[in-house]
C-alpha cells in the first residue's frame, strides 16, 4: 500500500485457480479480506483464506 506497487495475486475460488494483478487498496482485518484495485480501476475483494501466492509484478 505504501509502495504503490502492482502485485500478482493467485487465489483459489470455485474449484479453480485465478490470477489478479492490481494494487492493495484496503486490508480489512475484521472480515479477513483484501480490496484490490486492478488496471481498469475495478475493486475486487479477496478472502485471506483463498489466497495462494502474492508476487511483485
């Protein structure tokens, strides 16, 4: 968040692996989820339990 970097998130949802590239907008520790803004300025919510890997893009 402080570095303003695009990250590559790998997550598991609906019996399949998915990739999402974006910046962390908000970390909700109560709901245990990340809000990610992608290249098209769309907000995605990822559950912490669904995350497999995070890499610097």
